[in-house]
């Protein structure tokens, strides 16, 4: 699989037939605040530039990606069944070879999952609202319903806004504390009732609650690395990256 060398191929002990890729802002034709590999059609970029970027990505994939209309919720779609307009969902699972689960990111964290037999894959869009709403637990639940167990799953945490940059209000802190008192370890108090939150820790806690203990990746901050990553909180007008996972056979 040939791709831009700046893109991320997860380093995790997934089965050999599992393929995963996370794009960065490098390698495309978009200009200005969308430079250069913007994949988001709704971000304000030139649609022709986005189409060229998507076409370049498509050449690396067995099928068109199964895009979602992400709404910061916890609904999980069946990627194998998607044929028309993207559904309102923030995660998808796939059983069939060649089905590409795909999510877009620009601060929210992508969580990629597969089973150690190489038969199931999933991708979740895990911002704070999705995490608080149970998107990770719901995704694991769908994988289990498809024929695996949590102890057979591996997870990879992609780039997201990091804990030194993600300031949130007391409402976010309270939402997580009401769900799990252990969430306190993901927050640092700041001035005027604000908190710094760590999406990576919150995702690890959610995966642990769901029974997934093998977790890899994490730590790459979209906000602080403007050369490599789009960041909505940093720039407001910006592009979108993609995290994708599929199985070959």
C-alpha cells in the first residue's frame, strides 16, 4: 500500500489481513486553510479539490469508504449495508472483506478496532460527546454481537486534541464523573471552573469498561502540530483527515 509517507499506519499487533490508515494534512491539492489533503466536503473547501483528494485516497482502498454523517453521538452503523447517503452515525462495523470503515477527524479521536482472528473491523469517532454517550461501548457491543468477545479485540487510538490543549467546562467534567468516578484521572483543574481533559485517557477507560485491554496508539496531538494535522479548535476554518480500516480477506 503506497501512501504519503507522512500518513499514519498504526503500529499494533493486528492480524496480517487487517489494513488501517490515518491521513494527515499532507499530500493533496487543497489550498489555504485546507492545505493540502482535505477530505471534508462540508468544510468550505473547493469541491473539485476535495474530489481530487478523495480520488487519490480511493486508489489505496479496495472499495469506496463508507463515510458517515457524524453528529457527535453514539450510533453505530453496519458498514457492509451502506449503499446510499451516509447515515447519521459516529461509528461503523464491518464483517465483509473489502468494506472500508471510515471516519473524519479534526480534533476528535479516531478509535480503530479489530478482532485477533482478522474477521471484524470497526471505526469510531470519539469526541467528548461521543465518549460520554457511550460510542466506544456501543461499538464494542456491536462487534461482540457479530461474533467475537471483548478479550479478542484490539484497539488503536489515533491523533486527537491533546490534554495540554483541550480545555472544557464543568459540564463536561460532570458528565464523565457521573458515568465513571475513575474519569477524574483524565481531568486537570484550571482557572474559573475550567478543566483540561485527556481524550486518550477517557477512551482507555471506556475500552476497559467494555472489556478491551489491548490498546495501542494515543498521544499525537492535532492542536499543537499545525504542520501535520488539521485542528478545528485551533483554526476553526480547516480541513478534515480520515481514519480508515478494512480487511483484505
